[in-house]
């Protein structure tokens, strides 16, 4: 008995949110990720609600699910390190992303765990929890804040499943928080022995991680295990290898989870080929 794999890729919003959904559909993607606003800035965006609702309607009709990726300057662990107004802007930006994701009918907004330069990890965890509390205290929508594990390229924070589970548990509104697992980051951080995927599955089960997993960034890695390098590779073209990725994708723990490719596009300028490849695994 095989369940259908739900796979897609990160797509451009050049044609609006509804255009992104149609692009995903055109290349065979039943799941996609998009930037709700300019990924390089925290500037608040007034979304085109008509377009967002058209996206939600199209996804409902075509059985497509989506996730939004928050801008790169968001760093929940930074706290007040860059001043009170920068912190406020971070919180408002995340609230803005939630509103847009909700309007688009998305599962949630993906947020990197975050990091503190001086490696004061306990303060970092505190900052993350406070930031999530401030963002979520007034949030009543369905879209969730999805914390993503990191490769370790910015320091030691946020690379283990334990940390993700713990900050969620310690937050005031854990029910509004889920996880997004990046396979490249997990591998590069030395957290996935690809010759023993069973141990990873067991660990996630013991920690209660899988039950709150809502999306996977399905990327291979250009660099080796423990390299701490965040360099995504296409499926079958990296150091993780197809076999281990297959094991993870087909595991019962991840059944029904949307997989999103964040790797280089194929010769046709889309992820069509890689999507078809992953679909052929089931
Ligand atoms: Zn990712």
C-alpha cells in the first residue's frame, strides 16, 4: 500500500500569489512555498487580498497546499541586540507574514530558528520564545509559525530536534507552532546519519517531533555530513543520496507531509523534472 507523495517546490510570486499556485500546478507540484513579501527586508506589505483569496480558492480546488517563507533578516534569537525598534519590526513582520499566509490558505510561515553571535545560547532560546509569544499572543488564524532547523553555519543554535521541541514546549502558545524540517540542514549539521535513518525516525518519535512536523524542505546537500554548510543540492546530486532521501520520504512518520524542493531548477527552468523523480518513488 503506498500513499501518494505530496511534493512541489519554491515558486516565484511574480504573477501574484495565485500565479504562484498556478505555476506549481503547471509543473506537477501539489505543494509549494513562496515569499509572502520581499525576502530581503522586514518591510510590512499590504497584500493584494483578492489575489491571495484567489490563491486559496485555486489551491482548494486543485488540492494543493502551500507554505510561506519569512524574509531572511528575521532572527528570532537576536532579541534586543539590534535595538527595541528592530525587535518590534521583526514581530510586526512575522505578524504580517501570518496574515498573508492565512489569506493565501497556507499551512503556515517558515521561520529559521535564529542565532546569536556571541553564542549565548540560553539567552538566544529565551529571545526566540519571547518573540514567538509576542507574535502569537493575538493571533487567532489557522496558519502556524513553523520553526526550521539550521545547518549550523551561523553557530550551534537550532540544529537539533531537541531544541525545536523544547522551545515550542516552553512557548505560551505551542498549539500555534509547528516544525519545518530541512533535510540538507539536518545532514550538514551532523544530525542525520544517512546509513541509519531508522535512528532519526525513532528519535523524532521519542521527542514528539514528528507529530508537529508540518512541512519538509527536501534538499540534498552539496557538502558532507557535519560540514555545517547550508548549500542545497538537487535530488540525487548531493552527499545525502537518493536512497536516504527516499527512506525518509516514504517513512510512515512523514506520511502526508508536504515536501518542498529548494534546490536549483532543471534544464527547463523549473523543478518539473525533480518533482516527477520524487513522485516516481511511491
Ligand atoms: Zn530550507
